[in-house]
């Protein structure tokens, strides 16, 4: 990586979304803080701190704040899975956040729906430079690595031909969305919405408040509909880590194939 001072905080909610990364850190050492293990070391050519936040906005916010205050990370990347929230966004596609919103924040009528009280903000923008870098890594993974990284049987089972990459709005809330009606309600309020998950916008708020550049990438595991719980579990078991590992490898290695 060309930034000599980069110290990247890599957060995922669950172990299946980060499997293999820690084994790729030859010099890793672990420090436990607030019931989480922060694994520091060199990931390919990049200084990283890898951690699992667990699910939900509070867990993600506590993890991001600790990465910044205790571990001095300069940038944060959240990787994981999400439910697709648009007809064009299919299982196996990748969504790169440009904006993030907390869809369950509603202090109306005191403040407009979605606005984080006393900040004047509802949408948090991902860092443009970091997002560009991540987008290059995602493209390199899709174009060069995907076919070998994901078993042919899994490509078939999840009907992933060539993953498409989308950029736009991700919404987070303390809710697993598994209903077409609930998703339609969210789409009515947030028509540009591409994906729903449970952590990204909380990390975004913390990073905004601390002035730390961040971005979020999500692989689509399900359609946030009635099939979502089963699709989510199958995708987590078989595929999620392969995407996260492949993209992180492309991002953290200076020398590319
Ligand atoms: N993460 C993955 N799928 C999700 C869904 N349907 N709702 C919330 N978070 C998710």
C-alpha cells in the first residue's frame, strides 16, 4: 500500500466474515478489550488490527471507538454480508457504501426521521479515497480471483455467475430484515437503498465523530425477504469468508498479480 502511515482497522460482525485473515498475519499479537479480541499485525503489506464486533449498532460502535482510541487506527474498513434491498442487487453481488443511514433512528417529531439528534445529519459519507481504493480491490477480486475463490458448486447453488458491484446507500439497524413488507416500508422512505445490515452506519457515525476515514463493503447473502434467515446461514457457512479474504488480500497487498 502506498500510504506509509496506514494502520487499518478491519471489522466484521461474525467469525465467518473474517475467517483466514488472522492466519495470514505472521507477526500477530492479540489484546483483549471490552470482551473482544483485537489482533494486530501485518496483513500482507499493511499494518492492520482485525476484530469481530458481533452483531448490532452498539457492538459495532464500541468496537470502532476502541480501534480508534486504544489502537490508533488511521482508517477503518467494515466487511461483511447484507440483505439486498433493490431489484438489481442479487445474492453474491457486492455493495460498496457511498452513504450510510441508521434506518431505526427516529426521534421525530423532535428531529426528522433518520437524523442523528444534535448532529444535523442522517447520512454519513464513506471516505472517498479509501472507497476508491477498496473499489479497485473489489474489481480485481471479481475479475481475477472470484472463479477460483468460490467453489463451482457454491457458484451454482447460490446462482452467482459474475458478481456485480454496486455503489450507493446502505442502511443499518438493530433488526434482521426478513419480510418483503418491512423492506418495502424502508424502500418507501429510502428509495435509493441498496442493502440492509446491522452495523455499518454505527461505525460511520463513530468515524465521523472522531474524524477517521472509513468505508463499508457488503456481500449480498439474502434478499431481506422471508427466505433471508435460511439464505443468510447457508451463505455465511459456505461463501462469506471467501469474499472477505479475497478482497482484503487485494487491498492489503502492494504487489498485485
Ligand atoms: N445481514 C445480512 N442479511 C441481513 C438482513 N436481511 N437484515 C439485516 N442484516 C443482514
